[in-house]
């Protein structure tokens, strides 16, 4: 309780000190561009007749990502759920319109769970196991705090559910679903998703004693929230900018409604509905959307930018002192100015990822070089103060960070 109060004080102090008064954002130097192109072509329709849904068998891997689970169920990637680095990127791009830059970041983070001695780095989209000589690859489910993070859209926090960070928790899906009236006219749009992410953040603070929300985890949580509307929406001729109906959300999330009207989750049954249209080919979900959407989300709920975690049980959230973490290069006050937030997150990844890998010897080179390849072009488009060090000691105070293995 004491810490809840402390948190409230810190948040309000941060808000005041950091000037988040009403009107602040209207005068923001960087507007949020409306990049959505009103274009449509009929080949955006995903042919699920040619790639029919096939439920996973007991030896097929499924995990925390509904997009990859759906790709496997429709055999756009191997049905067993073991996918290579390249195929994960290309098929996410082809079927869902995820931009190559963003897909590549995701695939690099997936390397934490991959077989780095295998050709094109195969990884399981769920749990790990059989492949790999260097070390048993963990699969995506085993990448807690390296990729898989707390405060997910529908998945449980790692320590809160005894390590089950990959199943959908029906309560969280229901909460999202109920943010809109049960009607075909309801659109689970960006604003709805922002609201859900804010609710989930406070839920993690209140319910997960080991909640950890460092720079990487914040990025993963916010990005994947935005993927819901950005990638699952139906982009038809009528709504080229995308419209996400409840029934489509349910289908891609493996949720159905039973005879008494209750939502039911069938793990692993993520399904692309018939007559579903992906994003326009000329308007992929790449950095041109990712960065403005994140900014819009953070402007709407600035608390989401308060990296930190619970330090002594639930409701003990302590934000990280960003000045301390970055040797004074960044501070929370100016994080929402210019490109700072994106600059901080991408540069922090460049420093934190190699650090996290230092115990894993031979694999470092591969991951680091891939990471530099994919982050370089993104950073080149931003005007950034130069981040040179991250004071990792600041992270050590968080039990949810300390007890995970090789956290980023
Ligand atoms: C290179 C390809 C991809 C990789 C490696 C990847 C990996 C992941 C991982 C590890 C998570 C768990 C993050 C967490 O802890 O919350 C996740 C979540 C998520 N991914 Fe993917 N993903 C990829 C592509 C896609 C695509 C194509 C979609 C399209 C819909 C998608 C949508 C999502 C969503 C909505 C979540 C949040 C899940 C939830 O908590 O409900 N991802 N992804
Ligand atoms: C963005 O552009 C699309 C297509 O022209 C339009 O339908 C939508 O209303 C615009 N959104 C905003 C917030 O201006
Ligand atoms: C997508 O939108 C089109 C046009 O409104 C509609 O015909 C189609 O049924 C929608 N797809 C889904 C899966 O709802
Ligand atoms: C952590 O919380 C417990 C009570 O839940 C309290 O006894 C203890 O002093 C707290 N530790 C610190 C370091 O604040
Ligand atoms: C920065 O963090 C370190 C490690 O947690 C701490 O010892 C130090 O007092 C902090 N300095 C400031 C100025 O907050």
C-alpha cells in the first residue's frame, strides 16, 4: 500500500515535473502523421481456401504469438511450429503486412530462443526442446525478458502464472472484448487498444509481484498491443484503413462463443477468417506506422513510458530514473520530445542485447550483427542524442529482472 501511494506520488510528480499538463501535447513539435493510404486491391484477400486451417496436433508447437500460431495453422509457415528466421519475416510480411523492418526486429529477438547452429536459425514458435547442439533452444515461450514480456495483451505475466506466459488468459481477452459493445459495428481500433494496454499495465502492477517493465519489455508490450489493430484488421474496399470487428479479433485469437454466449478459448486454434483482407501492399506496418503509433500511445498514456517494475511485491512499482540509467543522456522529462523515445528504445536495445548475451559466448556475434543490421536503418531516420552506456545496476533492484536468465 505504501508503495502504491509512492507510485501515485511518483507518477504525479513525474507528470508535474515533466510537464504533461493539458495542452502540452497539442503543441508537440512532431505531429502524428496520418499515413494510412486509402488504397485497396483485391489481392489483399488472404486465400484460406488454398491454405485451410488445420488444427495443431499434440507434437506441434504453438506459443505466445497469435500471428505466428495462425500462420502455422494455415501452413504459411511449417505446421509443426518450427520456423526459420527468414520464413518468419517473409510470411509475416506476406500474410499480415508486417513491415520487413519490424518483422526483422522481431526475428532477431526470436534468436534468443533459436537454434543458432541450424541453417537459417530455426526456432519454435512455442516451447523448446529437441533441436540444437549449442544449448537447448528455448523457443519463443522460453524467451522471458529477452523477447517475451510482462503486461501482454492477453498472455499472463511469467511469474504470475508459474511460467505460463504463452496461453491466453480469458479474463484479459474478455476485458479487451468488453471495451466495445458486442456489435458488428464495433471497431477494436487503436484507441481501444491503447486503453487496454493502460489497463494491463496497472493490472501487472497490482497483481504480479515480479512485474518487470524495462526498456525492452516496454517496447515489446507497446508494440504488440499495436499489432492487434494494425495487423488483424480487415482492410477491405469499404474500409481501406482497416476495421477490426469482434468476430475477426476472436477468430485470430482462437476464441469462440458457446451456446450460452460465453467466450471460449481453444489453445492453438488461431484462425484467419474467410474473406479477410490484409493491409494494402503499399502500406505495410513498418517504422512509418510503428513509431507514430507508439508515440500516439505514449502521448495518450504517458505512464506507459515509466520503465520500472515492482520492487517488493504487488503495488510496489518503482519507475527507473532514466537519467541514472543513461548517464544523463536521456531523462523522463524530455522523452516525449522529438524522436527521443524511439531513439532511447532502439539505442538501449543495441546496448542491452549484447550485454544480455555475454554469458552465452559464441552466439553473441550472430545476434549482435543481425541486430545492428536491422536497427541501423531505423535509427538513421531519427535525430538522436547519442546513448553510450546503460547503467545496468539500476535494473538489479527489480526481482523480476534479477531472477530471469540472461534478461535484456
Ligand atoms: C517475425 C515474426 C514474429 C515474431 C518472431 C513474433 C513474436 C512474438 C512474441 C515472442 C510475442 C510475445 C510477446 C509478449 O510477451 O507479449 C508476440 C506477441 C504478439 N504478436 Fe507476434 N511475432 C511475429 C509476428 C507477428 C505477426 C505477423 C502478428 C500478426 C497478427 C503478430 C501479432 C502479435 C500480437 C497481437 C501479440 C500479442 C499477444 C498477446 O499477448 O495477446 N506477431 N509475438
Ligand atoms: C486517415 O486517412 C484515412 C484515409 O484517407 C481516413 O479515412 C481517416 O479518417 C484519417 N484519419 C485521421 C485520424 O485523420
Ligand atoms: C471484410 O470486409 C469485407 C467488406 O466489408 C467483408 O465482405 C468481409 O466479410 C470482411 N471480412 C471479415 C473476415 O469479416
Ligand atoms: C517488503 O515488504 C514487506 C511487507 O510486505 C516488509 O516487511 C519489508 O520491510 C519490505 N522490504 C523493503 C525493502 O521495503
Ligand atoms: C543511480 O543508481 C545507482 C544504482 O542503483 C544508485 O546507487 C545511485 O544512488 C543512483 N544515483 C542517482 C543520482 O540516483
